[in-house]
C-alpha cells in the first residue's frame, strides 16, 4: 500500500526528488475560508482524513509561496486529535502548479515558433540578396548582348517580369515574417508577465504541511489546516449616492483587496479584518528600561531625528513600526526576536516621552486618537462564496450596502473658494464601522467628485459632500480698514461683507464660514467687535471651532435673495498690538 501511495505522490508532484519526499499520506484538501488582514491573511483549508485508526501523518500540498514558515496549525474534530503540525520546504526542479506549467509550456512553444520565423527571415534575406546579384548579372549580360547586336526583346521582358514579380513576393513575405515575429514577441512578453504574476517571489521549492494525527474512529473524516500568508492587504472604498431631499443616501461599502499570495481563492468564504492575527498564546516579557545621562553638547540619540520635527511624533512612528515587526516575528514563531523588537519599540516611544515637551506629546496623542489604528478591531464576513485569483492589480469586493437618512444643507467657505457645496449630515445607524477610505460621490447617476471618508463608529454622526452647486454662490469683500494709535498700541479695524446668492427654486440652509487671525495673546489681541446676523449657536461648533477664531453662520437663503437682494453677512474685528511691533509670519495650521 505504501508503495502505491509513494507512486501516486510521484505522479502528483513529478518534480520532487524521491529522497526528498516527506513520509506520510498525501490527502485531498481545499481552501474553504480566508480572513484578510492588513498585510497578511489567514487561510483555512479543509483536509480529508482517510479511514483507519491510530497515528497517521498527512501531507497537504502545495502550500502557496508566501506562506509564513511558522504559521501553519491544525484543528481536529471528534475522534481526530492533532499531535503535531510541521511545515516543510522541499527543493523541486520546476513549479508544479497546473496554471504555471501551462504558461511555461506556451512560452516554450512561442520561443520555438519565433526561432522558426527568424530562420525564415534569414532565408528571405538571403533570397533577396540572390535576386540583387541576379539583377546585376542580368544587367551585365544584357549590356554584352546589346554590344554584339544579339538582344532578344522577348527574353528581356520575361526576365524583367520574373525579377520584379519575385522581388515583390519576397518583399511581401519579409513584411509578413516581420509582423509574425513582432506578434510572437508580444504574445511571449504577455505570457511572461502573467507568469511573473503567478510566480512573484517564488523559489524552486514545494511547500508541504505535515500533520500528525491520532485517530480513534475508523471512518474517514476531516480536519482544518490554517496558515498565514503575506503579500495581501485591503483598504476600504465607498460609493455614496444622493437623490432628492426626501430620499435616503445610499452607501456602498467596498473593499479594494490586493492578493499576490501565489494561490487562487476560488469559491471560499472571505472575511475582512482590521485587527492583526495573533498566533502567540503568551504576552512578551517586560525588560528593564536603562537610561543614561550625557552632557548637553555631546552627541546624543536625538541627533538622528530630522531637524525641526516633533521628536515624539518621529519616535512614535518608529515604535509603531517596531511593534508591527515584533508581531510578525511572533507569528513566525521567532519569539526571542519578537520580544526584543517589541521591547525596543516601547523603549523608543518612552524615549520620546522623556525628550519631547508636554505640548508635543499631547498634539501627537490627539492625532493618533483620530487615526484608524486607534479604532475598534472589527471583522466583516462577506456574503456568499467569492473567488479571488492571485494577481497584481487590486480587486473590488462589496462589504455591504447601507441606506442612511440625510439632513441636507450647503456649506460656503468664501475665504478659501467661491464655490458652495451640497452637504449631508448622516448618522451611522448600521452595525458596521466605517474605516477611513476614499469615497466616490454621485448625485443620482451623475459623478460629482471624490472625498476622504473619516473613521465613523457605529452610531456616530458624520458629514459628506456631494459636490459644488452652481445655483448658489458667495462673495467675500473687505469693506473697510482703519488704523489708529491708542496709548502705546496700534489698533487695526477690519470690516468684511459676505454676500450669498441663491438661484434655487426653494429656500436652502447654508453654513457660511470665515476666520479671524489668532495670535499670541500676550503680543497680539484679536476680538470680534460686531456681527450681523449672530454666529451659530451649535454647541459642537462653540466648543470645538469658535475658540480657534473660526466664524460660522447658519442662515436660510430664499429664492429671491440674489443680485442686489443677496443675503448679506457683515462682521467687524479688531487687531491690537504694540506700536513698535508689526505682523510677522502668518501660518494656517
């Protein structure tokens, strides 16, 4: 029986050397589920277990070239206990995958065809050279016969026709051969690109999982094999469609997946996760943090940081990269290296805490709180069975579709742009967290532009834009500017007018934004003197934006308010500073 099995394995994997074959029983298996993370994926295969009891070794192959060496593990079922799961890489002469071997065979055939065409081109060239020599010989012969008065006009005409006809035929043949050669070259290059996609990063090795089981039941059964692969990632994308004011906003939640693992996923259950796979069962040990002192003028560790950069921000980025490397090492069962990498990453972040100012640290922490890495770890299980071949370009999957109730209004920021944009306030009432990604916006079936969607937790409100509306416009003008001296200070007064024009058939709500300078309170004093109408009373605006000297008006613009009857917003502000001082830098931040 073992001889038959060994023979069957040799027929299945013909390129393996017999002495390199792992001992065991090759078994049927298929991919049934994949969980895609950021940077890797956890693949689940259903493995058939043959009849019999006792200890058995099962061979599962071929595993994809991007399999992480220490990641394979197996789960048993009733009556089947997993004793051990090993990963083997065996040298082979050629790639054994059917699609790869087919491509290689096609490329070999095209190379043979190309060689034959090149030989024909060479022959055609030699024939053309022979015709040229024949023409020269004929010309000299005709000259000789003419000199002797023995020229036969019929023979001359026949020879000329032969030469012209033959040369035309050879020219057409040469062009056809060159076109054929070009066609073969293009076909070969195309197949080579396909082969490169299939074999990206592949060495001449066969990857095999060896699963040792203890079987109590005699009947056949199944177990699960899991392993991690890299060269795969996903990112969210969105399509939002707005309709009439009373209609909901349709949100299509999409995922752009890049799959270059070397194996095709066909009719499998696919899940997308924002977490990181954790194959380590124990936490890393915490090492002592040793700190030394050095003179201020001595070279220090901080010298490696970019000049002028926030040191805490730079060191935190390095710490994040170090933690990611540590997790990858843990998943590869390199626990000692992983522990060192994670401790070094934490030391890098703590060095930033010692080095940076409180304001720098708080600024970075506020930024990190709003990034997707600080969001909840969720897994989206996609409906039905899906297929994803291994290839270079991104593939789009649909996660879900949502219908959200909008509250429409328009937003104008005339200090930045004269365009007025249609906005919608939405609330994520679904069970899905919306992670940051690019959104494509439509008004009905019309494409209106793109925007970035922020992290939106379940139940959280957010705003989206559906492009500029040409039927509403806004203008910002400086009405007056005045400067006086009061005591030891100079006082500048600025009057501004904003005009909102609407050519809509119905009243519309418009948010109008502007801003005042904000300087060091001890050097420059800025105050809003008057405004008409009053600023917005929205609580979130008053808490978050008004302290930054950002101004917002919530107004309703009627259809008749345009041209000379445009809605006017007036405000005056005062800027005061020492009369010996002037305005220095102005930076938007």
